C-alpha cells in the first residue's frame, strides 16, 4: 500500500508548468493529503481513502469545494471510466487513521449531491463512450443514484453491469460542490476516495472558498492550470477570502 506525503508549492508548479492564474484577494496554502491504511468500497473492495486537515486553509468558513483531475493517461481505464474515479467525499470532525473508519463516518450533512454539484467532464481516452460513468443523460451532470458520492461503496470494476458507486471525472475533469451551509474548517477533515487504488491523480488543484462556486471572482479563474502532482500527495489549495 502506497502512502503519499509530499507537498508541492505553487512556485514549484509555476516552474514546471509556467501557466496559472493568480487572483486578487486569494492566497495559496499547500496542504498534504495522507493515504489512510487499508482499503474500503463495495463487495469488490478497492477504494483508497485520502485525508487532509482543513485547519490550515486560513478561512473562518467554507461554502464550496472543488477538485480537478490531473491523470492525463496515468492509471485507470479508458472510455467512460477515464480519469480519476471518485468514490465519495466527506467532511468530518473525526480524525480517521484507516479507510474503514472513514467509510463508517456519517460525515457532515452539508453536501447536496443531486443538485449542489457543478461538473465539467474531462477528456475520455479511446475508445470513447457517449458519456462518463456516473454522469447524467447529457454527461455534464452527476447522477448520484449511480455515483453515490456520500458513501464509500464503489465497486472496483469496469464491468457493465457490475460497476457502481463512483463518478469517473475524465482526464482534466472538474467537480465542484456548493455546500448547503457554511462550515468552520478548524478541526475539520476532508476525505476523498479513489476507486481502484491505482495511483490516479485526483487533482491538479483543490479549491476551498468561503463563497459558493458561481459567484464572480474579481479577476480570472481560481484554478491552477495543468498542475499534476505525483499521486494524491500534493494539493495546492486556493483559499478565497471574501
């Protein structure tokens, strides 16, 4: 079982990529994710769970979270299963050391998975399918009856039927969650599950804001462009101050 504990600074990203948007009234904090011991998931258990403590983001409240895939061909499958396969996302004040512990958490009831998500699908690897797995009819929304993003229940398989309980984001896909109520990040832990435990990169950036996604920013986008960290180890957090 691999554990990723590296951190990547925005300076490193700038040198490696050379293009990202800097926004007024925004700061950057590097926050490490840690892979918890063990795996969880459905009957075919294969979900790796990663955790980070949000206390360091420096906001008094959080109203939205965005994650972006940066797989770009690393790990995983093709077609409708391209990119990072998100089993679940949870917020909790409980600090877990194992995947089983995270799976058993009720989590804070602040996610509106059917109606509070904004999804920009990434690119499918060939051979392509009409839409990514776990998405709605148009492929641009989340079908949470399939994705079940509030529960670590992803079946680690691409067999149809058989696959269940996750969302495939596509290479470079972007998924944002508008929370139903502001939450205090002090002592708050974020858990993300990767179906398959195959080293796909969950995010080129993880963004936490004290405003909902969709509120106009004073300049360009908050998201870093093209930042591919190794595994899930290094996430650059943009923290938005109102």
